[in-house]
C-alpha cells in the first residue's frame, strides 16, 4: 500500500500543480518497486530530472530546484527540514512524501520567480 502526504505552501506558484507533477514522476519511477541500494542513484536522478522537465514545460517564469531522497524503511524514521530566505509573495515550495512497505521518498521543489 502506497501513501502520500502533502505539504504545499500556496504562494505565487501553483503548489498543487507542482505536487501532482512530482507525484506522477515518483509513481512512475518507484511504483511497484522494492528498496534496492543498487537502484537508488538511478531512481533519484530519474525523479528529479523528470520532475524538473515537467515543471519547466509549464512555461512559467520560475527557476526550479528539485531535491529527492530515498531511504530504506526502518524503525528510526526519516526526518528532513529546509529553510528559505526569499519573497513569499512570488516564490514557493512544495514537498511530496511518498512511501511503500520498503522505502520512503521525499521530494522538495523550490520555485524562485524570475523577475523580468
């Protein structure tokens, strides 16, 4: 059973749209897979590259930063944090948490408005 947890800050960019894009990318790469250390580099690279490609295709005036971490499930849990110093009226972030029975994945999208 796969679960999704969403935390998106609704600001100048469409956080829901970003969330849906990332969720589809994670599903496409990790869906049906079990944790395998040998595949982690390929999986994380695919998730960030596909997410970035789809975000850029939206044609919005943003620079994007996408990070991804995949870890094997354990009794110790998995915790991350981030902090940004930016214009909250135009810039934004979206975090997608994904898990199945063998692994956890967290993808962060940071969108920085390009001022023309």
